[in-house]
């Protein structure tokens, strides 16, 4: 973990995009649960895999962010299914944008953060 001030501008921008995508993904999952009227056990199944990585995301731990990217692929599969089922749904498109931004921004942040750390 490096300090925020030691990171390059692009690493900081990637992390901010990662945070926005993560929060958006959480909100999208809650909206899906409420709209579909799913039982409490599906709340756990939809939100727990994301919330597990919240402490590592807050502390900017690269290993947690890498695992978050792997787990986001599970949400990507669900997002693709939603897009095929409802291609005009703004909610499905927003969910897909959030998942893709979490994955791409997370990978870029880890890469650029590690370069910044070795440069120090």
C-alpha cells in the first residue's frame, strides 16, 4: 500500500473510477432486488460477494482489488444475460457499464500502483 500522494495521476483516476463503478454496482444490485421483490437470501447472494472486498477497497490493498476484479466477472455474466433478456433496459446497460468499469479500472489501478511503488 502506498500513500495517496505517492500515486501518479492516472493511478488516482483509475481508483476513483473503480470506486464509482463499485458503488454503482452495489446500487444496481439493490435496485434489482427491490424491483424483482427477491427474498432475503438473494440479498446475501448478490451483495455479500461485493461487500467482502469493501475493507480492502477502502485500504487500497492491491490483492483485494485483484480478487474483486475476478468476482466482478460473475456479475458480468449476469449482466450479459440481462442485456440479452432486456436489450432496451437502462438498468441492464447501467449494470454492465458498472461491471466493466470495476474490472478495467481495478486492473489499471493495480498495474499503475505497482509501477509507482517500484519507482519509489
